[in-house]
């Protein structure tokens, strides 16, 4: 059974906006120019209209002197948390019977 998490998923754009842009007084345009992407890419990310691509993650990591993994993991965890937050999907997943795997069942 999949666990439901009470907290809403944290979008990478929310993290970028609240933890970087606001405290450092950065605009979407300034970040976009610095990392060589269209301003609309950062605007859509910050408005949580789009996910974070690996390309943008690598660019943000370089700009903020961080690891790519930080940004990529934010996106990955956001997507996983969205699965858990979707009650209909959770019910659907719970109905799936796992494939019997004697090679793995013995180890458990």
C-alpha cells in the first residue's frame, strides 16, 4: 500500500523562488541571462507551470555553485510526491498485483 503524505509536494520552482530569488533579489530575467536560457523558461518554472529539465538543473547548479543533484532531486522528489498526493492514482496502484518473483521473495 502506498503512503499518502499530508504535506503538498514542493515544486522546484517554489524552491527557486523562495530560497534563491526572493532573498537574493533576483529576477527571472537576470537568472535567464546569466544561465543562457529564455526568460520564459525561468518564469514558467517559478510559476510552477513546468518541471525542471536536467539542462536547467545543470545551469542553475553552476550559477548558484551547487550540485546538479540538488536540483534534479528536487524535481524527482516533486514528481514522486505528486504520485502519493493523487488519491485516484494511489487507489489504482494499490489494485496492481505485483509480479511473483521467487528470486526476490526468498531474500525477504
